[in-house]
C-alpha cells in the first residue's frame, strides 16, 4: 500500500515532488485498476499544488461526494451525466491542503446495499464490502494513499476490514456532510481510508483542523473494554479470533483489557437504527423515488418501498431511543473507566462473490451513537482474506480512538 | 392575502378547482409582481394535481432550495444558469401533498445579508427583510398562499414581521434541509410563510406528517413568559409597544403572562452564534470562496474574509456554549412553568431603503437553540408598516408555539 506519511516524508526531504507522487499513483492505477475496478473516473489533468501539508497526496473521492471538476454519479444511472456545480466542503478542504482529488471511487447506488462491480484486491472473487467499495479497494490495492468514504450503517468500517486497510468513521459531523448525497441526515458521516493508523490520523487532523487528533502520544496504557454486541447474531469464528488476538496484543503492550456487557438500552438503540435511517432515506430520496423508481436498483427500491410504510411516531420514538442511548454511552465509559471499546469490525472476512456487500450489524449502533470508530486490520483468515477489529471512543474523542488503534496496530506487528 | 385554508375550503366544497386556484394566483402575480419583485421565476406549465390535501395550493420556494423543474440561482451570478438534478425533499413533499411549487422566490445571495431587489408590499421604499425576502413579500402581497424560507439567524421571523405575515421557523430539522444550499449546518432551518397562524399550522402539520401540530386545541390558558433579551441592544419603541400590546391581548384572552429575565447563559450563547455560523459558512461555501471570490457580493465576501480567521477551538467552544444553553432552556420552561415565551420579532418595522435587510439580533439565540418560533403580526406603525411579535416554545413543541400564536392573533383581532 501507499503510505501517506511516507510519501510526505519523501516530498519534504526533496526526494520526491508532488508531481512525481501523483505519477506514482497513476502507475499504480494503470497496474491494478483493470483487475480491481475501484474507480469511476480519474482526472486526466488535475491541478497539482506544489505546496501544502498534503501536497502530492492523491485522494479518492466516493462518488456520492460532489466534485466540480469530475462527474458525480451516485452509483446510479439517474445521475449518469451529472456534474455538480461546486466541490463538497471536504473536497475543497483537501484542495486547500494541497491534496489532489484525483479519482472518483465506486459507490453502491446512493450508498445502499446493491453491489458495485469492484473486486476485493486480496481475492477478486470476493466483495470489497460497501458502500464505500472503491475507496477501500483503491487504498488496499496500493492505488491511492487516501480515500474518502461515508458511513450510514457500516459503510466505512466494514469495507476497511474486508480490504485490510485502516478506516475511520469520525465523530458525527467532525467532517461536514455538505455536498454529500444524503441517505440519512442523522447518520451519514464522512470517513477516511488509509494504509495505517498514523496515515489516517494525520489526514483527519489536517482535514478537521484539529492537530491533537494526530498527537495523542502513544496512548499510555489505555483501558479497553471488550464488547461483543450480544444484541445481534454472533460473528464468524474468525472475527472472534481476531478480537481475541487484538485484545491479547493490546494487553501485552500494557493496556488494561476487560470484558464489558452493554446494558439493554443499546440493544434497543441497535434495533431502531433501521427505522431512523429508512424514514429519513424515504425523504432524502423522495425525488428519485417519485420520478425514477424503475431506475433504482432492486435492494434500494425494495427498501424504499418498505420505508413508505414507516409511521412518523415510530421515527420520533426511534430518535428518543437513540438520544437516551447516547447519554447512556457516556456513563458506560465513565462508570467503567474505559478509554476505548474494542469490538468486531464485521462478522468475518469478505463474503464470496460480488452480489453481497456484507453485513453492517456490528457497525450500526456506533454510527447511531455518533462516536468515532476505527478499523484496525488484524490478520488473514485461512483463505488469505483480511479480518479486522473496531476501536471505539467517546463522542469527540477521535484522537483517543486513533491512539488506541495505533497501539493495537503496533502490538499486532510486534 | 390569500388564505391557504380558505382556498382549500372552496376547493373541498367544489366551488373552486385546483386549476382555478392556481389561476387566481397567476392573476395576483400579474397584478402585484411588477411592483414587488418577489419572484425569480414562475413555472409556466407546472403539473397541477387534482387531488391531495394541498391540491390547488401554489407555493413559493426560496431560491436556495433545489428544484428539478426550475432553476436554483442562490441569489448569485455564480449559479446564474444552474439547474439541480433533484427536488429538495421539502419540494418533493409538497408535490406529494398535491401542492404546486409554482415560483422561486428571491433570496439574498446564499441567504446572507446582501439585499435583493424585492420591495416591501406595504411600502415599496422599504425592505421586506431577508434573507427569505421574496417568500415573505409574495405572501404579504397576496400573490401566494404559502412559501418556503430558511433561517440561519433571523431569515424567516424577521421578514415575516416586516411584511406583516405569519412566519414559522420550526424545531431544528423538523423539515429536512437536504437539497437546501447550506450556510451553517448547525443552524439552517426550513420555515414557512402564510397569511394566518392556522394556515401555517395546517401546512406545517402536513409537511412534517404530524397532525397534532395543527390540532393543539385553543391553547387553553397558556402561561406566557415575556422575554426582552437584555443581552442585546434594546429595540425601537414600536417593537416594545407591539410586545406590550400582544401581552395585554393574550392576558385578556385568559393567558397567564409574566416577565422573565433569562440567565446569563443565554447572553453567552447569543454572543457565540456568529462564531458558529461563520466557521461553518467558511466550510460550506469553500468552493465559492476559493474559485469565485470576486463574484461574491460585498457583505458576504467581507464576512467570509473575516471567517477565515476563526480558530477551530473558538468554534468548539461555541458549540459547547450552545449545548449548555440548550439544556438550560429546558429548565427555563419547566422551572417557571411557561408554555411559551413572547418576545420581539425584530427591532422595529422594516428599515427604509432596500440596502439593509434589517437586524436579526432578536432571532439569533432562538435559531441557535433550535426551538420553534412564530411571527405574529400585531399592528401598523405610524408609517403604516407592520410590526410583529415572536412566540417561542420548547424544542419539538411546534404545535404549542402555533396554538399560543393563534391565541395572540385572535386576541389582537377581538
């Protein structure tokens, strides 16, 4: 994979120019893209800033994020020829930092569950996950050092795990969702994919203009709560094994590790995620549903058909349940003295075939809670496919989540 | 003015068809628009649904709200020829209810302070206010029975007061802001203008799919706290007189009315509104600022120039201050036993000239609190210009705000 910090170090040392770094990326794309199919389009002649803390860094932009210089197709024929007027603020910010939004990456249509043609770089017979399929796969394939995705259920953490890269879904609204095609305004969160925890932390700290995110130190001896999310179906043994391995590694590195059973409030919140998401999606995609229903892919069409029946009081009740759980989560951290939680990133490795982008059940509660989540790759399963874990911190504690994720990452290497 | 409920009653009784109702509106537009200048464009051949609870109701859509069938110019030359792909969810919802989004209404550029050419229907030498200038003026001029606006500081409540119409800024996110050009994602709120409180309540209840909003009964004998917002400069005597008159009328109608001095927390929250708004605007309009700064109008350009200097810790501190005040506001209501608050809608009647859209200082705190606010017209000043008051309820208590506003409206008539 291409490390953002490594590229930047070579540029800072005068051993590589920003133009040269973009050239490396183009070579990697020429080599890997035909097999992986992670990109919707590549800018043939982008502006390449000579300066800036991210100068020379090519970034993949999930194709539901508006770009003024490249089409934005939402993964849908309805937007086949669409070109937004403006860059989304996250894209404008990247340019302002010197980065080059070089390519649009594949997304499932409107970031729901219907698959993309993208293949898992570790085995083209497997899905890379979704909905941020292209962003995860492009970083995993070494084509891009950084890519933007979004998560409404598990669309960053899950594909990062399936592709063996680091993914971060930051605290809700740490990065603006303006100019990002909406599915659920209470849930949609812009996230990042990178080759390492340090790369992801560096990029997020710059994008959010909060240097502390990348400078939490070595996390000292964090107190880690192991969470198994018993309110949903158990994962595959390989996910359980990865969680146990990560926990042992963290403990060896000095962390205090303890099991934690979440109160029933969180099972209730988990159960209402779909009500909240789908009621908002019905509104967010009302024009598409009213005027182009037949052009919607089958899983999304069925979901929106069903969503028409959700009663407004059920939505209001779901919001109250989520609000109650968000408050309760603060107590879970403080009463138990935990710095972070550690849990599954996905039920197992990437499923076989491209028809199914995998299951987000271990991600949905945390998106609903709005808390920062980080995927750390742990190991390969018997078939050679990556399996990861998920590190979770309090709302606004993105730096601590990344610091603990970095500790786990280093401990697994050591 | 055109009353939505009156038009609907005539349609329901078979005395008017939806086509006929749209025809009435077109006649009114032909008669009044040349003087008022409230409309950016009118749909020459819209679909006019025969059925639906809002069939026959022509609606004005503020020109920062996306429409698939009409241009969306944001009040700016940068978007002169812009046509969005999709309707914003609020527009799709109106169509679904049978309404006709007939016209786009003028907006200050990007809903900031630079004026529109729209004139106050009560005196063409005065501003209608802003930023939802055209929506307020079109309803006031009897051209439209309903119009959508947005409020980030005081862009619904203030122009409603200046134009002598009812305006409601609902609870934050009661109506989705998806497809609405963002200025500040923590503040932007979609609101409505109508000829009476009952008209506004009926439309909001339908748009939000919450019938209770229009069926709170006659508000019984509400407990009303009079708030003078001493943390900012005092209003003109005419605004003070309107507040006193509305309070007396409410008391005569059976309300319990008492003065309420807000704790210092709210002055602090008021003071950080601009930090929060401008820091987000700098991001929301980053593309426009980076690529078309010279095409931005002077007040907005100066505001964005200044916003570049806001430090991220100041923004984070502003968010904490606002969060603290939001919690405190719940206590203000419950400890004092108030159903609603009553305060100024603006510092006075519409200023003379078109260069200045007026001051939002009596609106900004309440936008930041996310609570429902309603403008009720009270009287005309010596120059014949309307002066109104503002009714405010708890977050989520939109029905109670409208019920109390209805009581004040009736009491003033009686």
